[in-house]
């Protein structure tokens, strides 16, 4: 498959990421009416870019830690990216927050297995992804819960109107932190894919280096494409996270965003691909549970969790089938 086609598929995936996943970083600040949608989108776009420029640990995990570059080819990468994109767009159609992070990893695993069997898979990056699969929702829930309890304790004797004013302003900062954290992790997925494509293009089979840098043009272009996706669509996802799971006030939005952003940023520093959807969705649940257990619409939350669970097997199967199909076309 031509290099330009695979790179185009990678950018299509990043656009879908912006459409379906990046809205997670601004859902709460829009739902609490602290910022208007266009203001929030602008904030998300700028801070996503800044976050994307802050490091490349996750990109290197995707590029060299999921599949063995010496046992796969461009067809394998195309199959993985297309599988993740199809899953993302399907989730968007039903208004469900999907995890493009885990969709891409699962797609790579399925396509990599079809290309090179178990030897075509790398354990280091897969292990980090599995760690992220567990720690991001659990960490997000606990951080949201603990921050909300702490805020309740500190502001117990402060008037409701003053609290709303304080955290109305504070939520602008927490939304910025959330958008920045999204850039540090999610924007790096496509960077890793495009870098892997360039490595396969520039080196013969069996001679792909294990040490490499992420080109600056790859970093900037991936962040810009994701920002465009956020601007053009994704408001159904904002509604699901910001309105349907639980009713949010600015103070709850501040706690949810800050808790989720802390989990995502910490994971990015360790090179662990995590899902913004998992982190912010579970953090919102944790915040909602502090009011009363019934304040969380667990039926909607259950639909979201079901989408998370189905992502891995579905995208692995899609990646496997697409790789087999591309092999058949090539032969």
C-alpha cells in the first residue's frame, strides 16, 4: 500500500479522534455553561497543541511497543488505523464516547497478529496499554470522588453563590488543564503511527531501528488535524458526558476535569497510552456519586462502559480481518 494512503488514513483517524474523543476534554465546561461551545473549542485546540508539543513518550510506545516494526508492513498499519477509525465513527453515530486510544492499540494487535503471528506483537507497549485500561477509569473515579469530598470539606461554610462564582472561574483553568492533558496523550497516538510509517518507508525489512525521534512536523500536523475534528463535530459526545451521566455545577466540573487531567498527564509522562474518555467519564461518575449514589444515571454510564469493554475484541477482530483482506488484494 502506498505511503501516502497510510498517512492519509492516520490523519483521518486523528480527525475522528478530534470528532469523538477530544470533546471529552471540554464536555464539562460546556455543560456547566462556564464557556460557550466555540470558546471551549478554541481553548481545547490551543491547549491540545501545547500538550502535544510537551513530549513524545506515548508516541514512541505506539510506534515501537505494540507491534514489531520488522515483522509488519504498511498494510498492517493501514488495517489497524482503519479498524480504529471505523470503530470511532460507529461510536459517534450512536453518541457514545469511544476510546480511540484502546481502539488503535487493539487494531494494531489484531493486524500485527495477522501479519506476523505472536512474534509480530510487542509486550512492552501492550503491557502499558493494559495498565492504562485499568488505571485510567479507576484513577479517574477515585480522583474525582476525593477532590469533590475535599472541596466539600473546605467550602462547607461558604455560600453557594460564592462557591459557584469561584469555581466558575476555576473551571476555565481546569478545562485548560484537561485540554493540555489530552494533547500530552491522545494527540501522540497518530504521531506514533506516522513515525512508524516513515520508519518502514526509510528502512528495509529487518533493519528498522529501535531508537528514533518524532519529527516536529508530525507533532504539529497531528495536533492541528485533531483540533479541526473537534471544531467540526462531536457535540453529541459533549451532551452524553456533560449532561446525560449526571447534572454538573461548576464545582463538580472543576473536580472532574482536574482529577481526570491529573491521571492523564501522569500516564503520559510514563509513556502509558490511556483513554481520555475513560478518565473523564469515570471522574464525572465519581463526582456525581458524592452527591448521592442515585445522582449518577447508571443506565447511561453502563452504556458507556459497555462501549469501553467492546472496544478491544471488536477492534482486534477488525484489524485482523482488514489485514487479511489487504493481503488478499496485494496477492
